[in-house]
């Protein structure tokens, strides 16, 4: 175990305020994504343990829903303070377990603190609204809504932001009075279990309010389909997300799924700035971000100039050990995805695409693939149509701004888009016509602040994250008229 993070690590499942070192008899091996060395083994939970997690969540909800906003806010503040004290250990664990470059892992931890800080304050101001009714048959009446927590939340979080995206489920749940059972990604369970250890040490929540456990498919499906769980909050692949939506029945669901985000660069843009941000937006963390820039669309009048700038920026990005302070591109999460990415690039080249830079495995043992920029791509290629979730981006030109909007919208996804322009009419047109959940002006699609409404349309998901917006998803308004 690495001494930089071993003090926070737990290798047991956390259920109903207790640690379980044994499960169904099978263990999940957790490896360092760069060295491929084993970090730890965690037991898969048993069906009975999942039942205990669900039942204890139901029982804890009866208590937590009656806590005052002040009590819930104070608990979240205690957690925030404890997390601040352990930020570096968590960052080192993220770098090892998720293969995330250490600078970006520290950035994730800073965001985690902000996520909790936002939840602390939102807890105190979150409520319903006055409903205008003093007219016609409602004359003389007063009406308002209060928002009430819906119940236990089933949560599944991804590997790429193993703590912050878990906190985007845990923090709003606690803030509005819901309990939660979290299944972390099998590639990165240790960060979530370390957070459970931190919460357990504080003893600031009712027993059973938070359970975190590694689950195989049968136990995971029990979690999401059980009628006692009021809602599913899922972040992950579209294939799994839509499958789960089809099997969960009548409960509420929030899905944060994939994308193949585009950035539009028109002829009025600041090209050096756009090139620098686009290179980072496409290849940071080896492109393993839902809102990584995958499709780069540039006005034909500035295409060649931008291409030169972009290739220079991409080739300046350092690839290697995620613990190296200068590295921005670390390992692909699993060897199978290194092969998939390599196959996609080969298929595109065979169909006529041109490699501008990259296009090769740098080190198979360490899971390193070169940041790859392709051009002459077209509809029907996987690198264009699907979510790469790897260090691949395409660079193509457009004639009119409408062409760029149409190319962006010609996708099954719609998470976020970026537009580099200094023409305000283009800003208005982009906001009006782009079929996405968010439009970032003079920035990359990957821009996100943790309090903003975040989510997509089409195959990119349902619902919105961002603490207040998730709290709305996890509560129901109840009207009172008198």
C-alpha cells in the first residue's frame, strides 16, 4: 500500500454503519492504472448485504427526513472540514486508482470541497415557492409549496471522477433529507470507500444514511430495481444507463451519460486561445471525461492557421506517469480500451481519415496512447458517431455558422458544446439552436462549475446535476392552500 494514501483506505464494504470484510466469496482486484500493480482487493457484497443496505437506508430515512435544515447543513460542514484535512491523500489515491494526472486529481479534490460547501449553503435556503392564487375562485386564498425528500436513493457513480461525481449524489441527498446507497465503479471503489470511512469516523449521520458497497451485476440490479429505493441516480455509459432505466419500473431516474462534444471556432475567434483550450479540452486525462472535446469544427477561412496552432499545442502535452506533476495525459483506464481506441483509429484511417498527430500506442504496459488528431473524417466512422472516451479528436472545417450548428446537432448525443466567437449574433444563434444541455462561449465543452445545472438531451441523459438541481430531482413539491 502507498503510504501517501494508506491512512484513508478501507478494503471493506460499508453497510448500515458497519464494515464488512467478507461478501459473496469473490473479490474485486483494484490496480494502479499506470503500474498495473495491485493496490487492494475488496469483496463483492452478498445479496443479503445488499438487502441490509437497502433496509437500513429505509429505516434511516425515517430519521433523517425529520432533521432540520440546520442539522443537515452542520453534518455536511463537518464532512467538508474533514475532507479538507485529507485532500492530498485523496488526490494521491485518485491518481493511483483512476490513473488521473495528479494536478487534475488535486483539482477534483478542490471541486469536492466546493461541492460540499455548496451543499452546506443550499441546505439552508432550499424550499418551495409561493403560488399566486388570489384571483377568480382563488380570491382570498394563500398557497405555497414545500419540498419533501422522496426517500432512499440508489446511486451508481463512474470511475473518471470517483469522488466528485459520487458527491454529486451523496451531498444533495443528505442536504434534502434523503438517504443513499452508493455503488462505485469497479475500476475505482477505494476512493468512495475512503469517503465512507471519513463519514463513519465523524459519526455525524444516522446509521444507514450512507452505505457504500462494491456490487456485482445481480446485487447491483437488486439495488436499482428494489421498490423501496425511490430514485436511481446514475452516471456512466449510455448503454448501461438506458438499460437500467428500462428495468427500474416507476421510480424517478436521473441519468448523466456520454457525449461526443463539439467545439465551434468561427473566423472571429481568438485562435491561439482557442487552440490552447481545445488541446486541453480534448486530451486532458486521456479524454476520459463525458464532456471532452471530440469534434472540432473550424471556419474554412481560418482552418489551416488553426490546424497549425492546434497540432503544436497537442504535441506539447506531456504523456506519462500520472504522479508526474507535468503530465496531463495518463493511462487509459483498462487495456481493453487501449485496444478499442487503437482499432477505432485504424478503422478511420482505412476509411480515408488522415492522422495529423498521434495515432499510436506509446506504452502498452502502462496503458498510454498518444493524443490523436484526425481529419478527413466523416459520418459513419466510430470516431465521429460514438463517444471515444479516449485521446481522440477530429478536426474538420465548415463554411457557414449554420453548417457548424447542423454538424454539431447531427449526433445522437447532446451534453455540452463550446463556441469560440466574438460575434454576439453567433452567441444568440448557438444558444437558440444547439441541441445540448449547455453552451460554453469562448470556452471548451468541458467547462463545469459544480453549482451549475449540468446534464444533457437525447442519448446524453435525463435530469440535471448541480446541488440545487439535484435536490429538486430528489424532492417532491407538496402544495398547501388555505
